[in-house]
C-alpha cells in the first residue's frame, strides 16, 4: 500500500470534494446587461487599466479578476469594486470579456 492509498483511507471525503469543485468553477459568473467600463489611467507615471461597473457579487468579480490576471500574466488587484490591472491591456481585456459574453465600453484615451 503506497502513500496515496493510505491518504485515501484516512481522508476519503477530501478527494471526492476536490474532484467535484472543478466542474462548478467553469462558468458560474453572473452576466449583466449594463456594460463593464474599461478605463486607462496613469498613476505615478505607470499605466493601469481599470474595470468597473459590475453589478454582480464581489466574489464573482474577484474570480473574473483572477482569471484576467492569469490569462494576461500581469499583476493587479481588486479594490473598491474595481479591478486594477498593471499596464495598458484594454484591447486584450475587452476581447476576453466579449468572448465570455460581457458587454464592454471603452473609456479614456
């Protein structure tokens, strides 16, 4: 009996829960009718892209922020109901959101 089998015997529920969570995450983000606003700003001389105007739950917006940061391989944060992405990625972000089914409005610059 190897280590994997021993862990299965000790924690049988843990393995079942881990495998059942993955299919639920695929597309559980709430869609909205109003467009998400995609803005460009410079703070302390550095370009940033700001996404705001999402009317769903904060947790869904955080999941969306994480997914955008991973796909673009950039840093960013979620503050005050806004996603702040480091760099000018408006075109790529707008295309990602449109592919997901969101309507997006470009503002500034």
